[in-house]
C-alpha cells in the first residue's frame, strides 16, 4: 500500500478532535453549518449551570442554539433537565414541608 494523494478528494471536514469547547472551537451549527458560535451564559431552563453542563452555544449566523460539543440540538437534554429540576424541586419542597410540620 503506497500513499497516493488524491487531488479530487473533498476538503477535509472538521474532525471531532478539532472540536474543543474549552478553547472556543464548537461543532458546526446543525441548522446552517457555520462553526461560529458563542457560549450561552444563562438560560431560563438551566440557569447558569445548565448551559455550562451541556455546552449550550448560540450560532452567530442564524441564532440557533445547540450543543457545541455534539453539534446537535439540546432540546431533549433541556426537556430532561427541566423535568429533572421540577422533580428535584418538588421533592425538596415536600421534604421541607414535612420537616416544618413535624
Ligand atoms: Zn446557524
């Protein structure tokens, strides 16, 4: 097997290794394909912690918000996170009420 460079090879797509959210290199936008995104600092569903946990970024081209690590929508994660925090919140509230009534 001798290495033969193929001039008709398509330009290399961004590899997963080049996606480094710590250095501001995010996965391309799932809607428009542009890799220019900015971290979202605060969201209604996750406060400050949620977007940090799920690498929630906003596309600078079309404004779409997605997961900068996987390049996919965070919608399912947001749903789970929201339901999870409601369950935890309700649990904490119930425990607090019981402690108050005893
Ligand atoms: Zn976009």
